[in-house]
């Protein structure tokens, strides 16, 4: 299997736990991770929703034409709104949908980016409860992590589910063996039963 390429779209106000957890877990999995700034002014140094400063690798514009296996959208209300206001973000998602790549969004991003622009109009998705009223009831999932295999979409609820969200990205891109290899030493919640999910045939 070739090395998976992950694009993480960052914005001022992005939720730090969600962003950094995904970055960390993707790199533990050996994936090629690009953290790209969608800031309107092109700034690479961004302040997250709780005041944590994050330095991006590059701007989103610089990698917009590159193919990725998964595009990840962290939440945070202000960060998700910024991503939702970016034409470049929506165009990148549309292109990767066309390429049958995966999209993963957490917290406010499913509602404020994906649903706002009707990017996955017939996909089941989860999100933070504070914005769940923006997703039609028939498509709203209340799972901590929702994987819609038909539409190659992974969504999740918030900072507390960020680890599960990240491990699910590893699972769909790298398989059960790699997911367990990454999850086991990180001591995930025992009630998730990853030892059964990822080791039993």
C-alpha cells in the first residue's frame, strides 16, 4: 500500500484538540500529513479556539491542486465558519469527492461546512450537539463517530471523540491491523473494544 496523504485544513479559531489529535495519530500511522492554512490573509501561524498557537506547513492555495487520500476539517465554531466561508475549501472537497477520496469532519465542521454547502446531501453525519439542528433529522447521526462508506465520509462530535475520529481515519485508510497497532499503545477507552473490532476477522 502506498503512503496515504492527508490534508488537514486549518483556520483561525480551529479547535486545537481535534486538529492536533488528528495530526499526531496520522503521523503515528506513518501517513504523509500536510497542515494547510485557510486563513484569508494566508497566515501560517494561527491561533486556535482556546488560544493555542499552531504553525501550519503551508497555505491551502499552495496545495489546492494536489491529490490527497483524505481531507480533514477540524471544528471550533469560528474555525469551521472560516472554512465554510472559503471557496477554496469547498472546491477542494468537491474535487476529492470526484476523485473518490475520503473527507473527514468533526464538531461544527459537518454542519458549518459540509451541510451549509450541501456537499454531502444524502450522507449520514454526526456533529457537535450545538449545531445538530442544522443537519436534517433523517441524515443526523448521534454516534460519536459516523462512517458513511457509501459516500466516503467520516464525521464526529467534538474534542472528546477526537481520538476515536482519528483512529477511524487510520482504520478506513490503512486497515484493521494498522489501526490496532496505533490504538493499542495509546490506551483507548476499554469500552470501545478496539481489541475485538480490529483483531477479529
